[in-house]
């Protein structure tokens, strides 16, 4: 299990990285934390011709508060750095809670926040989390940049809107609204293992405890993170009763997800999990909303 | 039997070096000029090889050679049987189709080697594998155990009339009679799966040929240095003395490392000679999953005949056993299944019959437990089913049928893996069972805790299961004990170690006999250069068989020391004692001679020697038991099941075992712990899954779920019993596999109990939340 | 000839300058190029944890990092902990609690725990299990490892 040969580039600035990516075109592959890519290379399931290693670009490692109460996270910030950051915990308590479910500590010490998003594994937490938190991504290329909403970023399993010469540079999390509550529910075979089904719920309630906004994002049960439509249709403007939540859970599990059967679970079981987890997640999120 | 050291939990002597990284494991070996090997493995489970093009691979810089079957000529032939066929069993039939070192004409499992590359580095060797092009004609794969025997099934070995690899039928008493006597006959079908050994260190081999000395050295983490040496020598036309096999420190064995005459050792020994360069092959994890032997599935059709009061009058078990593509290990696993079906309970009439089946899957050989847990699973499940039908509790039906404490020796009438009739040498099963109930607080749980938690909506369940473990079987092991002029003792044995603490436990045995500090006893295992006789590490027989041989050798040395010291100290032997590294007159401590000085005198350089005297304070002893010593015990488990997600949490486990005299109780506990982890894997996580094309879909730790720390029971209580075995002087029984054996049985029972209101009944092991969910859905629908 | 890159790495306090192929895994570099064979390799896909080392003080898997990426960084391996005569408290605790059998996975556990106990000197049993969840052991069932970590925490606190 040794990787096939590749050309290696280790730029020390973003500009240099973008120039390298530009020159390499389809041959170039960004190496961030490498915790998914390198195992795949060891199995020789991935054989990039060239790797552009971002680990020497110090300017991509940061967690900065934004003036509106949100956060900007440099793409190379290690998962464990985000997990342990006090400002993240204060502004987005759901974030460290979700990150704790990513693999194991040694992986989180190396894996990166932006890398996991750009990798777009349908079973990964951070793509779904970014959708749930209405994240915006700064995508850069040589001589240009664009902003992409998390919702519009994921195209399929391991597929995003990123062009070969582009790089995800920064993730911006807009502030949580007043009256927000969030919950993360996951079922996996083992701690740190891939989710068989998982849901991140972010809700906002008004002073009358009515639902102002709700984002229920499911993953591992479809090709990309799935932002539920029925949740907002049913809940927004209403008091989230147990019945309403149950209705949402039922509807999502029946209509909005498409889990497959794999060696660890049948599609039926995973669809059932979605129903259970959405109910638990929404209940918890509304309880936490304040 | 306790001594100054035996029966004491002394800390392991091997640990300080081991824990600081100061030891050598296989892949740490680096020899001048060493080359590296990689295998090109079949992508198909079953296919004819039309052609193999290695021309591009050969051209790659750094590649020394690329070889296919045709490059080896007549050297390539099926390897020898590793275990004899069961000719001792009347009417047993078998077809032996042993391992091909490299596929010739046809591949029979996905992962079977079709070419081997030798290169300057493993990286380059793998690059070259990518450049080998094999043209296959795919054939339908034989995957399903039962379909494999149906007429018209594709054949794994086309020279055989069917995929049947063997058939054994044994009967105790008369099943027919049992049917007549029974009030009730209950039938069940079980599907049982089994896991990989998955030692943390993969397999590997380093071979060096010294063409001047005509001497081959093999480093290999094998469980049997003797088999590897002998088979290598025979194959290459060498004397055994020309081949030295050394086991470096080995990172776990668990069964699969017992195998010899596999592609790696057959081909690499040959190529190291041919190329006159040392060669290393160190298996990677993917290869370990694909191509290292493991256990697999059995399908059982079972009937139990009971009286209305729960008394068993008979059991009939008919099963199919998957042996994979070849069967070099013959029938050890299914024979263990047969014997262990009825070794805990009184079963006057027992009919057991199995078919061994070839499939296009990896070869099946023993993994910790080695088929015993299938037998235990079948029996325990049948008791659960009978209890339910009869309205009894699982405890009551077991109490009713457990072999009583006065039943030993108990003859089972069933011939086992050691080809003699099973005999339970000693034990006290009812006490072990009662102790387990106590430790798991069975009554309290059932009467108080469970009703309360159930009222709160919690799904908690309890299970309790019994097991036995036939251990320490023959044929024999040997050891040499030598006292040096430095007063220290060295023990050498042909036995091999993979972490079982032999360097400590064997030293404990010797230190007690010779009165030396245990730290002054050095144990050398698994090096044919030191000791060239023995069978190998299997069937939990290390401390029982090799440990007893060590004990006997130490006793002989003791006798020699006493005899010589008696002359020198001019005192009768009866008045002498061995202690503190000296032989002294018991009443006159000042009158002594150091053991080291005695050893020097025992090897006189001039003068005469009394006829019949052998030089040195040294002795060799061999020990071969007439049959194995049977350990036993019971386990209780409390689980909580999330009734929606079917996640199972292991709240508490109580495990009571009896392995006779524990030479080192701390080490015994460790063995149980490890077994439990493997049993939990077996029950709930680990599974080698082949798809309908015979592709292994769990060839990585991403898909093959290895039990982690958070998967273990939150609380574990061990209970100890000591019923010494009458078979050996120390009263030892093996314990290496005990922990692994009863876990699937107790797990299924406990989960069933937790979900009692669904009426669910499990007919298989290796459950998962999804499987439990499906069972519950089916039970609801029924 | 394959591309090679010159790297400077500090391992256990000692500086090494080596030419490496970019694809060389850090685990292979440490073991075979530097001869520090205390770090073991069990899966090469980032699951088993046997190859865990400290990279700039943090526990990582050395099988899923390329050696070139260690350029300019500091590494600690099991060889940096203790010697047979002068064991690290975690090593001592492992021995006293019989937390190793074959010993193959042990270096990975030790390095994980050096990092973990440094940040969490007084963990609960549940926290310990989670801390070692990314290290596989086939021999011990983890029971004695958990006990050893408790003891190690005590030993380190009293140091």
C-alpha cells in the first residue's frame, strides 16, 4: 500500500499556489490535511499526477472573528484547532460538537476545515455543517476570486463547483441569529466512524417561541448534504409542536433522502434512522433555542 | 499449585525492552543488499488465466525480476497438508486440495497471487505490479455455502465431482432414541460468521541465503518455526539443519500465522536462493484481508429433543462449513465445532454431521476460538429456544443440564481436532455458572433493575452463556533448560510467541524449580537454531504443553544439580535445597555452592566422568498429553438497546473462567480480555463480506469494523476458578481462546432479552443495528 | 529518475537532512530511512493508529503524511520517551497494569497519550476510552490500557 509517484509542489504563498494550480490544470490536486486523499493514494485508488501541498502556506491557517459576530476560517486550519478554539465555541457551540465526531483525535490534528469541505465526501460532517450554518466560501484562482454559498457548492459525491485551478481559501460563517438553537445527531457503527445517517438542525425562534427559521441538513443519506425543504414549509411561522416535528421527520425520511443499502445497513434502516434523528435533532434544537 | 513465582502476578520481563521500541519486529529487519517483494493479485474470485504480460513491468527501473507460475517450472505445485486428514473418524471422507503458491491456469479467490515482483523497494515493486497485465476469462464464482453443493454449481476444483471437501458424521448414543424419549423437538437454522485474525502486525518474511555456507536464514512471525523450516527444507532439497527459522518479535498471531507453504514463503525462499540476495516481503493490510487465511461461515440445521422439564435428551446438528478455495488445514475448525457443541451439558444422544465446502473465497484456517464458538453458539441458542418454548428461564434450563462437578473425566464420544475421543479432564461447570450469575447480579437485575428500567421505557437485557475450551492438545512440545556458568538460566523451546508472555511465564516455572531469581531466566522461543523440535502455537497450548515440557526439563536439571551438589557438599540430596541461586544444605545455610559454579563443575575439562552422567546443568524434556485439558467458564452480559436506532451499549459483563493453575494470573486476565474483544467483534462488528462475485468488500479497516476502546463493555468483572488439570504436573489448562468463545452467544441472548416485547429471535451471530432492526420488523410483521 | 526533495527534519531532538521521493510516507521515512523502528505500521490507511507520532507536539498518523511534509518540523517518536532503565511514567504504568501483550500497537498508544495527557491531566474513564479510540489493539481488549492511563495520570500528577 504505497502511493504511486507524483510531482510535488509546496508553495509558500497563496499566489504561488494559485499559479501552480493554474499551470497544472487538470493534473494538479490540492493536498490539504490529506487524511482522505493519502489513504486513497496508498490504496492507489487515487493517483494524482501532481500534488500542490498547501501546508506551507501560513496565511491559510487562521480563525478570525468577523465584525458582524461571525467567523472567518482559513482553509488550512486544522480540525482540532477549530474544535479547541474558544471563540468558535462561544459563537458556534455546535461546531466543536460536530467536529468531535470526525474520526479520531490524530486525524483531527491533521485534517483541515477547508480540506474536508472541498473533498465533499457525502458522509463527511463539515460540508453539511457549512450548509446548515449558511457558510460562504471564498474561492480563489490566479487573478480572481468568487464567493459561493455552501448550498450551491456541492455537486455530487466528491464533486464541487471548484474548477481544477481553483482553491477554497476561506470559509465564512455568518453569525447565529438571536433565538438560535442547534443540534447534531449521528448514528455510526462506531465512534469516529462514518455516519449511517446524520442530521444537523439549526433553528431560530422568535420571542413567542414560534419558528422563524429552520435548517435541517442531512448527510450520508444522499449524494450531497441535503437541506430539507419540508422542514421550513411545515415549521416556519408555527410553534414547533411534537406533532409538527414528527410530521417533518416523516416527510423528510420519506421524500427528501435517498439512502442506499450498504454492508453496514439497509436503505430501509437508514431511512428509519433519518426519521428518528430528525425528530430528536429538531426537538433538541428547539429546546436549545434562545 | 503455587510457588514462589508460579501462580504469582509478576510483571512481564519482556516489557521494558518492548515498550521502549528496543526490539526487532519483522519489518525492522534490514540486511545489506536486501530486495523487496510485492504480489500481483487476482482481481477475480474465479477465472481462467489466458495470458499474463509482464514485459512492461520487467522494464521498470529498480525491478530485479517479475515471475509468474511458468517461471518456476516444476517447483510450483500444491503445498503439503498442514494438518492430517481425520482418518481416525470412521466413515470420514475428504478431498485435499492444498494451497497453490501462485496461480497456474486458474485463480480461485480474489487476491490469489498471479505474479511476484522483486525490486529495490516496495514502492517500485508495487509500481511494477501495476504494469502487469493479466487476461482473464471470468468464471462464475462459488460464494454461497449451500448452493455450492447443489448440482450444476460451478466447481472450484474442476477435477473433483463437486465442491464437497469432506464429510464427517459422528454419533453419541442414538438420536433416534432421543426422538422417542422427547416431549418436544425444536428445530432451528443458524447462520454463523466469523472474523479475521487481524493481528496488528501483518504477516511477513525475510529470507537470506548464504551460498558459501549453504545455509538459509528465514525471519518470519510464524506460529510454527518447525513446520516452516521442515517444509522449506524438504521443498528445496536441503537438510533441516541448513534452514534456520527465527521469529522476531511478533505483533500478534491469533491463528492465521500458523500457516506455512503459502505463496510468500514458497516463492521468496526460492527467489532468495536464485537471486542470491536477501528478500523481504511485508504484507500490507489490504493483502492481509484479501489473502491471509481467516475463518468464515457455517450454516447449521439443528434439532434439540427435550423433556417437558427442560432435560435435554438429544441434539442433532447438521452443518455446512466453508473452507475457502483450498483446504490445507483440513478439518480442525469444523471438528472443533462438533466437539464443542456438547462439552458443557449432558447430552446423552448427539448426532453431528458436517460437509466441508470449497468456495471461491480466501482459505479458512483457525482464528482464536477456531470453530469452538460455533458449537457453543448452536448449543446456547438451542437452549434459549427450548427455554422459551418450555416457559423456563435461560438460567433454569442451563442449571438443569450442566454437567455436574463429579462428572469428570467425562467422555464425549466425539473425536476432535487431535483425533482422539474428547475427554473433559476436570472442571466444575455448575460453580462457574453460579458464580457468573452472582457477579452479573442476575437475580437482582431480573427482579429489580430490569422492571424498573423497563417501566421507564428503557430496553435493557441480560444474557448468560456457558462455554468450554479444549486446549493444550498434542502432539508434543519440548524445551531445553541450561544453567550457565554465570548462574543464570536459559530456556529454549521450539514454541513461538506472539505476545502471550512466555518470556515471563516459562521463566516463572523454571525459577521455581531451580531456586533462581525469575529475572535470571532467559527464555528463547521460536528459533530453530536453538531448539528444533515442536509443533507450534495453536489450540491454547503454550503454557499447557510447552510450559509443562519446560517444567519437566527444569526438574531434570534440578535433579542433576542436587546429585552433583550432594557429592560436592557431602550431604544427602534430601537435605539440600535450591534457593537464591545456590544449592545449599537446608539446615546449614553457609554450606552451599552457587548454581553457576555447579554448572561449571558439571562440565569437567579433565579427569573422568561417571558412566551415565550427561554433562552440564542442562536437560531436554518433551511433553505430549494423551488428550487436551479443557478449560471452561461462563459469561453474563447486560446490554441496553436504543429501541429506535437499535444501537447496543454493553453495560456490564461478568466473565468467569477456569484454566486450572494460572501460572501468572495477571497474564491470564490479559488473555481473557483480548478474547473478549475478539468475541465482541464477532458478535457485533467484524465481518468478512464477500459479494455475489466473490469480491471481498471489507478489505480495509474502513469497512471491516475493528472493535475500539469505546466498543468494550463499560464494566467488566472477571471471576476466577481453579480446577487443576490432572493431565500435567502443574495442573494447567489453556486460556488463550476462552474469552472469544461465548460472546456471540451471550450477546444475542441479551439483546433478545432487551427487545423481549418484540418477540424477536436471532438465528445468526454478527448482528448489527441494521440487522437487529430488520429482525424486529420481521417479528412485528409475523 | 524519480524526483527527490531535500528535507530537514528534527526527530527526537536530532536534526536530519535527507533526500526523499515525494511519495515516501513519513512512517517509512522514520522507520527505514532513519532506522527508528519503534514506530510501527499496521494499516497504512489512517485507521489503526500504530504509527502515531508527535508532529510539532501533536499526535498524528505518520502513514497518512508524506515525509516531504515534515520538512522544517519537529517529530517525536517512542524512542524519545524512556529507556528500559528510565521509563516514561506512561510506559511504567503500561507495564504495571499489563497494558501490552504483543507490544506492536503500544508505541502508537504511548504517543497518543503523551499528547492527550499533556492537555488533559485528569481524565475520566469515558474520556480515556475516547482518547484511545483511534488506536487499535488486538491483544488487551483495551481494559488494562484504560487502567494504565489512569495510573499514568496519577504518576504524572505526582511528578
